[in-house]
C-alpha cells in the first residue's frame, strides 16, 4: 500500500510540474506586453527597462520559469490586472461558496443518477429503461447555461419557488446545485445502470431471489451495495469537472464564487486570474484523481493495486 | 485476392451494422435530425427570410424591446432588432462547421497519436501518453478559455482550441485498443512476412479501429458543439457579426425574463443537435459491437 501511495504521489507531482510548464508557456505566449501595460503608453525606455528588470523579463526563459515555479509553490499566483490585488488570496476568498456549491451538486447528481440508474436497470429493455436513458442523454446534451436559465425562468420567475439568484440561504443553493449536478446525474445514471445489470448477473443474486426475497429487496440490499462502488470511486473526479461548470453556473445565478471571478476575468481579459483559476482547477483534478485512486481499493478490495 | 476478401468482409460488416442501426428508432431519429440541421445550414442563404445581420427599425417595440415570435419574424427578433430565425439558420453553419472540422482534426490527431503510442511504444509512445495524462489535468473548458483569451478570438482559433483540447480522449481509447491488437498473432505474422511499421499501422491495425473511430468521431461532435456553445456564451467563441447559438444566448441574457424565447430557441437548437449526435454515436456503438448491446 505504501509503495502504491508513493508511486501515485510521485505521478501526481510530475503532472503538477507539467501543469506549471504549460501555464508558464501560455503566459509567455500572451501577445500583450505586460511592461507596456504597467508602465503606460508615455513611459520612457529607461522606465520600461527598469520594469522589465523588476519583472525578471530580462532573464532567460528557463530562469524565468524557475522564478515562476518557485512563486507557484509558495502559493503566489501573481497580481490581477483589473483588480490590483494578489490573485492567490482573491481565489482563496472565493473558494468557500464554490466548494459549497460543488458539494451540493455532488449530492444532486447522486440523488438523480443512482435512483434513475437502478430504475433503468430494473426495467432493462422496456419502455421505462428507454425513457430514462433518453432523458440521461438529454441531460448530458444540454449546455449548462441553458439548463440554468430554464430552471431560473420556470422555478424562480414563473413559480417563485426559489430566489432569482444570489447567495446566502439554502433556497439559493438548490437551483445552481441542480444545474451543476444534472449532467453528472445523467452520466451516473448510465454508469449505475450498467453496473447494476452486471451485478444482478451474479450467483449470490440468484441465491437471494431463490430464497424468496422480493425483487426490490434483492436490488436494494444485495445489488446496490456492490453496484454503487464504481460510482463512489468516481466522485473524486467530479470536483475537477465542476470547475468548468461553475464558470457558467455561478454567472447565471449570481453565485459569488471562483466561477464568477473567472467569468469577470474572461470579460476583462484579466490573464493572471484566468491562469490562476486554471492552475487551481488543475490541482483539484490531480487531487481528485489521487483520492479516487486511493479510495477505489479501500471500498472495493477486488481492485488490485498497481 | 487478399484485397477482394478484405473488401467483402467490410461489406458484410457494413450491411450488418446498418441493419442493426436501422432497428434503433432513437438513432435513426438522430440521423434524420442531423440531416435536417445540415440542410438548414447549407441552404441558410436560401431558407433565411432576412439577412442575419440586418437590424430592422420595426424589429423592436417602441420601448426598444425585442419582438416575440410573430407572422413576419417567426422566432421573434433579438435585442438588436435582427431576425432570430435567420440568425438561427446561420448559427447552424457555425456550429456544424466547428463541430465537424474541429472534431475531425481532433480525431485524426488523436487516432494517429494513439496508434503510434500503442504500437511503436518506446520513448515516443511514453511521451504521448504522459502528454495525455497532463492534458487530462486541465478542465477542457478552462484550458480552451485560457487559450482563447491569449490568442485573438475568431473562427480558426476556436477550431484550433477545441481540436487541441479534444484529441486526448480519442487518443487514449485508440491507444488501449491498439495495445490489445498489437499482441494478436496476425500482427506478428505480418511482421514476420516483412511488413514495415507504416504498413502494419495503416493496413493491419487501422481497419480494426475504424468502428471505434466512427463512434468517437460522432460522439465527439456532440461534445464539440457543446464546448463551442459554452465558449461563445462566454464571449470567447466566434466573434460578431458571425451568428453563433451560444453568443445569441449571451447577448440576450440580460433581457431573459422579458424575452425568454431568445434563450429557449437557440438553447433548444444546441440541445437537439448535441442530442442527435449523441444518439447516433450510441446507436453506432451498439450496431458496430453487438456484444456491448444495452450495456450503456
């Protein structure tokens, strides 16, 4: 286990190293000259040279990367162009609402995907199965801004069941979490269905049925316990996938998290924030993968460590 | 002799596949929908009642609000008084063009790299697979945004950015399948007969991967249509005046509660097109590999 842990950890660190190289290259590629942006249009060559030196842009690229990587490790993501503040603390201050939203979205996708998958598996090949699977395809084929705006229109505007966006109470959380979790719910329902069908082929299920257990008890007591394992192992990956979704969802619902920060940065082309959020998201994905790899053998001893 | 036998086999596969695909009503419906959208996009200049960029004086109410659907403007007008129906038709051009070209590049690159990584192995194969690991660490939309923000937005850049993000998944699928195929005896036999690496890749491995490539190419168009709509909703996709469905929603977002059709109509178009490609891709997967039928 320890060797496995070390191997996975080393692989994760290597990926993060790669991530830092990619984002560094992207930063270097920016056509806009940061020196001109800071110094202003009417600056003298002397002043520009001084700023170049201060920013370390007069050094070679490998040297620049080294400074860049050192600062990344220290959590320094640079300064925002538009907000005149440090990107690191800015993102950190916006993380709690986003993490709350993601947690709620994970609950939403499990509450949608698991029952839908069990239902489809139990009606395999019949109308109920086809309807459930078509709905799951629809949920993964709809852009999240369309889902969000539709939910907002129907449940907040027409029916007034929920507030029209904003942050602060449980009822503010429902619609954005549903929007973020719907697509994942669609994927989970397909995974749950195939996993359940697989599990229900086992001998111990036949034994349970032969004992005279009701079909629902067989499915929920013996089937679910095993069929849900692959899905639990996937939850760690959701946080990374959600990082894309929150940009759209938080903008639609006025949720004051990282996604909204990113949205505003995209509109004003605030590159340091865009890069900062991308790096944070990449860290989440690497961490999520690591957690998924580590818990998979814990919850299902049949998975062997490699 | 060898060639005719090969062709005959392909023909059998094709007719069998078509028969199974044909029996799946959802997949056939998806194919019909795609045909309609392609027709709408190609014939947009003939079908569109108005110029998509023309701002009509009578296209807005006296207060300056967009018009709801009516006899003259079938899907209403947008916030600039332009005909929503004409913009929708031209928007289909944008979505399909990007969907097919960007995904076509991604599938070609992904297949080539997956094949090389899976058969040639060595340092090149390892490098390709570590690169896919690295790419998987970035959320696709954020990486696309970061790239689109740095490069000047426009049609070519959007295609490039999406291709750059989308080749990864297909490369990994093709890699896994190639590794399995490369161990088969017929490959060893071909090598023993003196076939070069290029010939083995092209004549002996690629034909067996065609079903997977077709399935992922189809499903990939759905992903691409969605990614393009997201980018254009964020204002980093194709730039005005080219109409794009995501941008049409972005532009009317602030009028949303008063003019919901400006969100629902392009939104439905994105949903229907992406759904159609997903259904066809899923139908093809079942039809090309009957052992997987009904597994999801």
